[in-house]
């Protein structure tokens, strides 16, 4: 895994933070963290975009952010998890891994 993919993963983690912050921030400190997460997340995405194919980059970035946000909702905010929801999240992760593997083979 090269540096650009690490930037994507860090950006996706920050995306989880800012999406969660948009829904749950209640004071100025939480809003400040949310805003900083947005800025850093997009900054990392932009840096990774200089090295990685845009379509794959965006799919991986948003996919990881989506799954992470769903899991955060389940773990921290008692959101419901249903078998179909779990299946779809696993399918999304399989697709993300598949895209990453295809790009890795292409780069080699």
C-alpha cells in the first residue's frame, strides 16, 4: 500500500468524524472539530487525487466513509442493524477491496 492510499484511509476516517459531527455536534468545540475534520478530510482526498485514479479513489473514499459512518451510528448511537443492512455493508466493502485490488494490479 502506497502513501496515497494511506491518505485515502485517513481522509475516510476524518469523513466519518465530520459526518457524525454534522448530526451530533452541540457546542462550539464540537463544531470546531467537525469543521476541521471537513477541511482535513478534503485536503487528504485532494493530495491522494494527484496520484490515484479519480473514479476508484472516490469510490473507496466514500465507501469507507459510508460503512464507517453506519458502524459509528450502530456502536455509539444505538442505530438499528438488520441482516439486509449488514449484507449490503459487506457487499460494499467487498466492492471497495475489489476496486483497490484491480488498481493495484494495473499499477504493477
